[in-house]
C-alpha cells in the first residue's frame, strides 16, 4: 500500500487542544444534560465522542505497524459490522427508531474506521488518486462483494419467497422491519469490508523499528473506546445486577374503603437500560384481596427502556385459597446491539386479605 | 487470444460498440419496466420481457467470449481488468437499482393514497423480486459490454462479424431465454397450487345492525408465486333470519331483503391479467336454502399460449345461516 493519506494539522498541539475540548464537552454533557433515565446524556456523549474519533482519524496517518494497519484488527471490525447487521435484522418493527439509529451509527463508524484503515481504496472515485495496484484491489473487492451479495440474496431471499406462505410472510415482515436497512448497510459497507479482509498487514520497512506516533496511539485508543463502549454497555444488560425499588404502599381514601396503591420498579443497565414498573390499586375485606386496577394483561406491556427490546414472558394474576392476591410480570430484555443476549426481569406482588404485602413465593 | 466476435482485439479495440450499447440500453429499458410500479400489471407479458432481457444479455456475453463468467485462467490480464472494473460499476449500479426500486414504490404508493408502504424489492409480488434477481444476474455483463474499449471513427477498419460467430451468439441467447421460459412454464404447470385460507369473526371494517359479520378469503397461488394468484374474498353477515353477502353487486346487503326462496345464481365474468399470466374468472354468488350463502370462483390461468399450460382454479366460500363455515377453500 502507498503512503497513507491524511490531513495533518499544522501542529500536533492543535490536535491536543481539540481532543481536550471534545472530552470536556463530553463530561459536561454526561453531567448536565437531563434525561439520564432515557440514556439521552449517554447517547449525546457517545455521538460527540464518535464525531471526535472520526475527526482525529481523518487527521492522523495510519502508519505501517500501527494497530489499525493489522489485518486481525480490520477483520474484527468487519465482524462487528456483520454483528450489527444481524442486530438490525432482529429488531422488531415496532422498535424501529432510536435503537436502529444507534446501530446504524455504529455501522457507519465501523465503515469510517475501515475506510481509514484501508486508505478508502474501496470507495474512491472511479478516476482519482489510486495507483495501479490499488485500482486492481478496488475492482477485485467489488467483484467479491458482488458475489457475496448475490449469494446472500440467492441463499436467503429466493428460498424464503418460494418455500411457503409462512416464509414469505417472514420475508415481508423482515424487509418491512430492519431487513431493508441491513441490506442497504451491507451494500454500503461490503466493498470496504472485503478490502479490509483481504489486505495483508501493513508492516514497517525492513530495518526500521516501526514506531507509532503518539497521535496514532491516541487515534487507536479512541477507536477502541468508540467501538467498545456501546458493546460494553449493551453487555451490561446481561450481567449487571437488577435494582429493585422497595415496595411503596399508599393508603387510598378512608379507612372504611380498605384500598391501597402499591408501586414498585425494577431497573437494569446504564445507557442500554430497561425499567419494569408495577403500579396497582388493591382493595381487601379481611377474607380476600382483589385488584381494582393495574394488574391486567394490558399492564404487562409497560416495560420501557433505551436501546433495548422487550419480550413479555409471563403475566399472571391469581387469588390463593387464603385470599392472597398474587401477580407476576416477567419480561426478557434484549439490548438492541446484541439482540441474541437476553436477561429475564421479573416483578411480582402478593397482597394478603388484610391488605399487607406478603413475601412472594 | 481467440477471435471471438466482440472480444478485445490486440490493440485494445472491440468492434461495433453502438450495437453493444444499444442492446444494453434495451435491456435497461426492460428492467425499468419490470422494476417500476407502473403499469400496475404487465398484462401477462412479464415472462416475455424477462426472456428478451436474458436472451440479449447472454448474447452479449457470448459475443464477448464469456468474459464475465469464464474462469480467470482463460482470460488475459486486460480482460481480467475489464471484468473486475465491470463488477465495480455493477456493484454501484446494483445499489442504485435497488434504491430506485424502493423510492419509486414509495412514491407510487403514496401518490396512490395508501398510508402503508411495503418496501419494494422482496416484500412485494414476484415482479419486484424478479427485477432484483435480473439486476444481479445481468448487470456485470451489461457493464462489461458498455465499458469495453471503443475507438470512434475506426469502424471501416473493423473486420465484419463472422457469420458463424453471429449464429453462435443468437443460438446462445435463444437457448438461455428458452431455458428461463421453460423452467418458468414447468414451475407454473407442475408445481402444486398453494392454498391459503383466512377467516376473521368479527369482521374488520364490516358491520351491520343486529347482525354479526366475518371476513372470509381464499387465495390460490400458481407456481409458488411465480405465476398468478387467484383470490376470493367475501364479507358475510348473519342474523337469526339467515346469512348474506355484503356486496351490493351480488346480493342485497339489507338483511330484510333476503327472499323466502333461494335466488337464482348471480354471476359475473371478468378477464384479468397479472404480471406473468392471464386469468379469466367467473365469480358466482348464490343464496342457498335455510339462509346459507355460497360464493364461488372458477378461474382459468394461462400463460397465453392458446390453452397450453392452462390450469383451472376453483375457489368457494360457503357460510351457514348462523355464520358457520361450511366450506372454505
């Protein structure tokens, strides 16, 4: 590969100042911006950091021997794009929105990084700055990308269309949901992915130590952070502890009515986060407790969160022979970036015939 | 290097560029017809369009000495370069084609007044799918044919096309088109007809005072969706006096207008066509004894070859007086 392209700043100090300013803005966003429960501050901070990473990448040359010039790293980024496309396929249609935008942003970031790591050979104009070898590489990458795309369409779309009415309905719903976006993302990213996959390691010239400048190291660190952060937060849904708020019992009306409102919330995750609420009014008469409102099937769709999807697992209400009212609402939470990871969240309530909350069995 | 008709000559020149580019434009026109949402039906001519496109494109590839699909070992360096460059343009063309298809379907659907749009390429009918598959299969050849070097003004020096080679090109194109049409005819005539039935009670969007209503529909698909689809969809309401079809064209929707005696059969005949096949349909509705209603479709589906490969499709919905489904299929 020829000397990598970049747009070096006049002075490395400029880069330091810009990065410092960017990090300061990030800190302010995380601390000041409201909407932490919705993950808005984290999203804004991530957007800023991603933009800063792209900026730094554009102004730092990818030197031979540096981290991004290694094939293993490039292939890892290719795998991340594939993973994100699978995530797009898995996002249910009713959740298209913020989750999808985040996944698309992640794919775009990976694409920019790959482009930088490969000198944007794949997406360069037809006539331009490339030498003969790069021209050949670009054209070959497009040929391979073409066959990969043809194979995907022939292997997935044609059988799905022809096999049965059910498979065709799956195809239609997938293409209405995230499938179309996944296909467009693949079309946009496939040639750079192929170049990144086939290009060998860019080694420093023989006899040189292959030292990497501090700017290069910083760019590498920022790439790792910008790609790793959403993955780490998404994984958090899987392993972080579930926080359950204490059950709050608020008496309603006079003592004669014997009713109370019970509220409790379960939360999990940071940024990729979920919240399962329970809020119900229950009345009792000494022999039995009964639901006034808040413990019905329609109340089992109230789970909310940011960059996660929910699948209701159970929603049951029963009255024991001793008059105790029991309610269970369980959901499986899937982070949108890693939809194949799931975490069960269950919130329950048991109220005795005397109106007191009893431990759930 | 061999002397294939349109293969690169030693000086990098290939003859008759205007013929190649003309054929490319013709095939592009055919693709636009398939991919466009308008006209809404190709009047059964879809397979003829597909066959023509395949014939021309395979003829082009044959003329170029199978430049696009031949093994790399059989090509020299310039031809490999040309092929890779053709794939580069083809990839970008594929992206553009799919985008165009999506945008045109969105625009057409919104202009048509629909509020819900199904993305075009794969979720619509066979026409959109076929358009994408053709794009995938034909684009590399078309771009290679377009990109092949030309030298304007040198036509007098170009040796005439050898007759035998021209015959080979025509033969290759004809065989390819014949193969595609043959497989399609086999599919629509031999594959079992697929039936889908749907019934929904209470009905969506249909109501009648003092009565219950339901939506009942049957779909039969010829050639696994590559041929025609014949559908019978009927809304039926019923009360203690009997059932009736909610369609003024056949039987009065007014329950109090149901006669004591069964009505004579009321039929309508129509000739319709889908993108790939022609359909002649006779639909009959009949008020039976004891408040039963029956609606039946008798359709002849044919590729328009004077009765050859014609299939007969019969659909019927029979609903009892109290809304019981007696027959659906």
